[in-house]
C-alpha cells in the first residue's frame, strides 16, 4: 500500500517520490497518522478504513477551499483515495514550533481575513462533512437561524435521542434556538468549524496554521466561540481578530448556543458527563439567560 501511495504522490506532484522511512505520528483520535519520508521531501498521511474515504475527501476539499482565500496557512492536500482496505489522505508535512504572542496575534488577524473573504450567498457547503466522526449536515440554507437550529442543534439532538440521552423535547429546543437567532443575520463566512486548540498551531518558521477543519459557510462567531470552549486561546489571538473584524454585540449570549453544538456532539461521541453539560446549557438557553 505504501508504494502505491508513493506512486500517487509522484503522479500528482510530478516529482518521483520513494518512501525511505515511515514514522507513526501520534495525536489524532480518529485516524492513524504517519510521516512518509523520502529523499528531500516528507508528507503527512492519515489512514482509516476504506469506508471513511468521503470523510477524507471532504477534509481535502475543505482545506482547498480555505487555501483559495489566501488568508491563513493550512496544510496543502496532495491526494486521497482507497487502496486495498484503507482510505488515505496525503498532505504537506509541516514542522511545528512554539507559538509566540506575535504568531497568535497574526493567527487572529488571518482568521478574521478568512471570515471576511466571502464566497457564498447561503449557509452550508457543497457537501456534508464530519465533526469529529459525526456527520455534519451542510444543506444550503438562506437563513442562518434555520440552518443552525435544524442542521446543527436539531441534528445532534436527534442523534442524542437515539443514543438514549434524556434531553429536552426536540421541537421545543429547535424552535427556541431559531427564535434566539432570529435577529442574527450574518454574512456567510467560510469557517474552520472545529477550531479548538488541538487544531491550531504555529510552524517552526513562526507562521500560524489551522488544521483538521470541518468547513462550511456559517456565522463567523462559531469559530471564535469554539476557541473559548476548552480553555481559550491566548489574549493576543482575540486582539488580532478584533483588530481586523471586531465581534458584534450579543456574541457573549450566542456563544453558549454555538458551543452547545460541540457539547452535544461530544455527548454523541463520548457520552458521560457531556449529557449533563448539554442539559445545563439547554436550560440556560431555554430560560433565556
Ligand atoms: N500536515 C501535518 N504535518 C505534520 N504533522 C501533522 C500534520 N497534520 C497533523 N499533524 C499532527 O498529527 C496529529 C493528528 O492530526 P489530526 O488532528 O489532523 O488527526 P485526526 O486523527 O484527523 O484528528 P482528530 O482525532 O483530532 O480529529 C496532530 O496533532 C499533529 O501533531
């Protein structure tokens, strides 16, 4: 299989690539990561079962879409497909370094520029993708409140019900979410979609980079909300972001709603205490606080 992947890399890049060494890269939960080292070039390869090829294709197309904005660095996808029983995604290898305050500030500015780049009149994306390993529904929708209420919260609630979670009534929640967002009419921004600290890094040359996206066109605030969910990014990141594209009034209230999506998804993926956390957030939202 590795030789076939090397042949595909050679075909796509136009430069003969032969594997000299292969190293396992730890860090991901969903896929197995490898460094493929050749003479003078290295690639990062993710592997999964053959059935997961759509997930890799969506990731590659999301990375391409972000690249097309020329705003923030993301790993360049090279090729993907199925060989034998495995699906694979090959991308540019990145050397990571320690982030400086300057790099965080620049990441904020560059993410803001990506959010400003435009490119769609509707919310959604050209295909469904995944958030973690959960399907993420990206049906094109005119109205942000409808999109987020139905395709983000509603979809996760349905999955949670099937998982046996005791969460408030689906219709009540979806309607309350729709109401809460009724006055929110953002321009569709290309968002990363899964921007926690594990998916943000800095190269050894000091350049900010964002990885492993769950791209779609949505309210830019979903990315900022998620950066705050598991501990937050350094203050320099928010300073840089607000310099270019200041957050609007009401963000603090919407933040809980936007992060509820990820907590419901964590409940669906991992169960445990995420169910009670989702319930607390839902109660807060339903009581209008
Ligand atoms: N282009 C790259 N070059 C070098 N190392 C990388 C690259 N992309 C990711 N990595 C390393 O591999 C690890 C896993 O990558 P990633 O998070 O994309 O995998 P995943 O299995 O899809 O993730 P997850 O389970 O977090 O959704 C990262 O933490 C990072 O250290």
